[in-house]
C-alpha cells in the first residue's frame, strides 16, 4: 500500500501540472518517465494521463506483470483499443523531445485529436528529488567515492587508461553498482585537454596529470564526479589552471541556495576565469541535473533555455568548471550537490 501511495503521489503531481498547463491528457512513453511514475521497468509502454486518471497500455509481454504489480488501469495496446480510448480527446500532449517522427505518425493513425508538443513533460517534477531519491543519490555517490579511491591506489607507471577504466568498472560492479552511469573518462597527460576523452591505450608516465571523470548507477540513480591527480613531478602550468578551476568551483558553490538562477552560478565561475584571461578555455556548461539519468534538467549554463531556472530544495546538480590547453592538458573539478532549504550539501565532501 505504501508503494502504491508513493507512485500515486507522483502521478497526482503530474496531473496537477496538466491542469496548470491546461492539457486535457498527455502520453508518456519514455521508459525512464514510465518508471518514475509507475515503478515499472518497461522497454515499451504508453501511459496516458489526464487530470483525473491514468491508464497504462502495454503489449502481451508485460500485460500480466503490470496488471498484478500496478495500481493503474492496465490495458493491452491493441490498435483498436487505443482508438476507442482516445476517441473522446480533443487535445493530447506528447513528449516532443522523445517522440520520433515515426511514432508521431503512428499517433495520428490512432487519434484525430490535436496533438500538442509538451517537451520533456516530467522534467520539472523529476528535478526536485524526494527523500527516497536523495537516499539513492547519496548511496550512489558513496560507492563512486570508494571506486575513485580504488583506482587512485591502482595508478602505476605503465598502466593504460583502459586498464584503469576496466578496473574501476569491475570493482564497482562487485561492490553493488548495477552499471556505470557513463563510460569512464580516464585521461593521462595531454589527453586530459579533451573534455570527453575516451580511455585508450596511452600509458601512464611520470609527470602526467590524470583526469578521472566517473559515475555509477545504484538503486537506479546516477552519480558523477571528476578529480585530477598529479603522477610524479607536477606541471606548473597545470597547477596554475587547477588553482583557477578550484576558485571557480567555489565561487559557484557560494551561490548554491534556493532562489538563485542557474545562470548566476555559471557567470560566477566564469568571472574567476576571466580574472586570469582564461575564460575562453572553458568550453562546456558549468553543470547539469543528475538523477535517473546522468544528464537531466536543468542545464547549468549562462545561456540557453534553462538559464533562468531557479534553484529549489531537492535539486541535484553538478558543478564542474574546467580549463583545457590543447597539447598540454586540462583540469576539471566536479562535485554533485543537493540544494537544501538553506544552501547545499556536497555529496563528495
């Protein structure tokens, strides 16, 4: 009963959003959104939510399971069944960020109602994590930190980036991760100047900077963190970059509290870089939301659709300023934080 009430509450929150947006009904078919609203892991399914009810359509593979586990009205997704169900709708929202052209065309076959674009309809709800989500995020971060300590101890002259990435994956899976949140970014030396470098055959040598950007999934929730290490003699130019990046990181953290627009965090970090004339070396966003997916709403950036999103308690975001010099190396420092009523909690303090 508790589980039923838990997911009922999420659906009710979405129904309230539909009322606010004056949407008669909305189709949810993104498997991650389906899981968020129902707790069901489905590779294919269609949840149609109206301000008063929610009906789940699945094929024969999932019908019996969903009917026995779900608190929802569950129907088989036969063409004629969908046509009858949608026949009374005048307008129907759909996730234009997820729906393909082919899927859109198939919708037009089963309904003649006005199809209204509703991009990422659950993004604002999923951005505010509840207590169970915060617990899972913390658990995921704790395991990730253990994995980081493990590979830090594994650094040896002559080991390859790929050796380290594979060792990290094996360790985390043994320790309870269900999978990695993304392919580990393990970059030695000048490879660290490539923000999304893929671990390869380069071998570690004395004087290399090591950039480690890693994440795991625990209880369905992702973690994300980046650190840099100096193997042997330190490069003074990269030490200078690291100091600026850490200052930028702290400047953004100082603003992390409810009521602040996300663009202010990015601008604060860039201001620290601008003091040194290095802002042009910062080539990506300051951060992003984290949850069931590694990159979620909002994007923490001074420009774009999310720039005016206001921080609120329960948001989980990354702060990850970085500076990169081609052919030399790069420094990125990333934490995941939770916004609280008074400020923030850093999952990697």
